[in-house]
C-alpha cells in the first residue's frame, strides 16, 4: 500500500534531481499540471471569450441594421420634430430669442483659450440674449491672467462675457459647471451650451440647435457631432478619428433614433436647464459627469436628439501620454457609473422596460465593459495561450470570421481611412490593455477610479512654430516614464514567444497575427506612437 501512494508514483523520478536543469524541471511541472488544471481553465476562458464575442457581434450587427434603416427610411430630425428658424419680431424685438448661457470650462488652456472664447463670442445670436461664462480653474497664474485679459478684450467690444474663478477645483469639471449655474445672472437663461476649451462652433450653431429645444418641450439635449482639426497630424490621431467617427456616425445616431437616448459627450451640446435641475444637477461622483447627467435625465423621461450634420471642430490628443490618460477616464468612468447606477436604473418606473434593457445591456454592459474586455483577453491573452496548449481549440468562426465582420462594421464611420484598418485593429488591441485595466478599476471603485487628468491640447502651437521664421527644431525631453512602457514590452515578449512556438510547432498559422501584434506592442512600449508629424 505504501508503494501505491509513494512520491515516486506522483512525481517523475528525474524531476527533483540535481542533474536536471531548470528548463527540464519547468517542462515536467508543466506536463504535470496541464491536463488536470490548465486545459479546463483555458477551455473555460475560451468559452467565455466566445460568448462575449457573440454578444459584441450581435450588438454591432443590430446597430448596423438600424443605421441602414435610419439612413434609408427614417425622417430627418427637422421632420421628426418641430423645427423652424427663430426670427426677430418687430413688436417684441430680440425677446423672441430665448436666453442662452455658454459655459467654457478651462484648466491651464494656454494654447487654445483664444480659439474657444473667440468662437463663442462670434456666435450668431442677439448679444442681449446671450451670456458667455468662462469657468477658469487654472492653477498657473500667468495663464489665468491671459484668459482674464482675453475676456476683458471681448467685453470691451460689447460681448456679455463673464470670467469666473473658484477657490478650489472641487468636483473638477462637474464642480465648475455646477458652480457656474448658481450665478444670479443665469436665472434668466433657458438653455446652456457647453464647449470645452478646444471647441470651435460655427456662428450658426445656436440658430440650428435651439429651435429643436424651443419647439419640442420633451427634448432636454441637442448633441452636435465632433470634427477634428488635427486628425491628419499623426497616425495616433488618425486611429482616434476612426474610433470616434464610428461612435458618432453609428452609436449616437442609433441611440437618438430608437430610444431618444445616448450619452452626452460633455461638450458640443445644448441642454435645457430645467432638465438639468430636474435630474439633480451636475454630480462629481465619477469622471464621466456628462454621462451621469444624461442617464439621470433619461430616467426622468427626457428625450435627447443627436444632429449629425451639426458639427463642431475640436482637437484630438496627439501625444500618447495625453491619449492614455483620456482613455483611462473614458473607460473607468462608465464602468464606475454602471456600478453606482445599475440598481437605480432597474428600479426606475418612469421609462419602459425595453429602454431599461437598452441602457443596462447595450449602452453600459456591452459597449462600455464587454467591448474592452473581449478585445484584450481574447486576442492578447487567451488566443496566444491556446498555441501553448494545443488541446484547447478555438473555432475559426470565433477567432477569425466574427472579428473580421465586427471590424468591417466599425470601419463605416471613416471610409477615407479604410487602408489603415488592419493597423487600427492592432493598435486597438494594445489600447484594450489600458481600457480593460481602467474598466476593472471603475467596477471595483478602486483608488484611481476618480482620477482626473485634463487632456493636453496643443492648439495651433505646432503650426505657429512651423510657419515662424527659421524655426528651431522641437526638442522633446526624454522621460523614461513617458517613453518606456514596461507593461506593453512585457506583452510583446509574451506574444513573441508564443509566435515563435506557433511558427515551429503550431498548426493554425496564428504566428502571422501574433508577430504583427508583437511589433505594435513594441512600437507603443518604446514610445514611438503619437510623435507629431504635420501634414505636408
């Protein structure tokens, strides 16, 4: 009986021997645990990833079908809702125009403050029916003084512009917007329009948007589409344009057409102030105060309208550091908001069951959580691991066919960048690492869940440097923390190893994708992404 249960029967004789090198010991240990532990766990991971892939595929397919129907058969917004231009009345004069508040939150916006203030001051709207409010939270006193003087310059021209500061940055952007609405002169305003510091509305912006709110009392928000003035600046900005164009062209349009609900983008939109107040005002409990307000207003029964042909110029972050911080906020915030609001949505009695399912499942769960996780875990972890464990099979429809269809559906927003589609996939896989991490931080309400870093904006600084006489070449200070990213480099090593293994022993030829993904991780890991290259 002792021979039956002795260690000799459990561990191979050569395993503990001093003559066996480390690699052999690891190999023996791997064979020992692979069948009973690794294979079942990896097979479970494959099933979970396939389920998430199908969920994402059905969501993308649903939106693709709806957007086709919207473009072919849906009435235009000015036909679905009441709309007619607001004109001066000979008897009451400009009183026919409602009072509108423009809020421009700023934080050390040295390069773009003149652009946004100037664009707001040039809006075609009666000056006595417009209040422009610059909410300056800058900590740099030199910049603070520059912004205040710019406001004074426009005020001297007869523009009703107010320069507002706070004692502290409590609540960040949400706190500034909330504080701005408390001013006495805002009480007469019916609507508030929000523009971030890099946004440049066209003069007719209000004349096209306000009538929808004025003539349709059920509408709380009119959201415009973003256009990007620096999309051709470098490959990083082109990648962002592809992602954001899909968001506006498909996601926002579908939400507006089917449920009159979508996430407010935080800028480039006009709110009915009464709807903000009814929803409970601005809250700073997450880093997506805009989405928070939109969900709460939607649960009150208010409708939202997206206008794809009403476009506002803005700027994309062109440095990888700024882009990473932005993506952390955009991924962590929705997950954190989902955690804090899911039961409130479930218990709500003012909206239909179908709308609640749409908000919880489609808007939050699939788009804000599943989309990040399946991209990272499936294509950067699970699929490469199956190369090392050939006993676990990934069906070709899950590994290739469905992802290709999803990618094709994502490309409809930016046809001009179709030739960059393959690199966009590889880059999005790298970014899914950071988005997944941020999503977990938000779901767990961890330490960084309320981290707020303002996205750096360069404005026309680069253009001005380029056109200046004998410009000095721009010198970038090397900061190892900004340029070397160890996590990406670690994944590059892992993928390179699995790619080599597949090349030598595999049977699926995954190594072609694996090596390309390795190169992309290396490019990002060594900081060679986001370098500003002006268009010729």
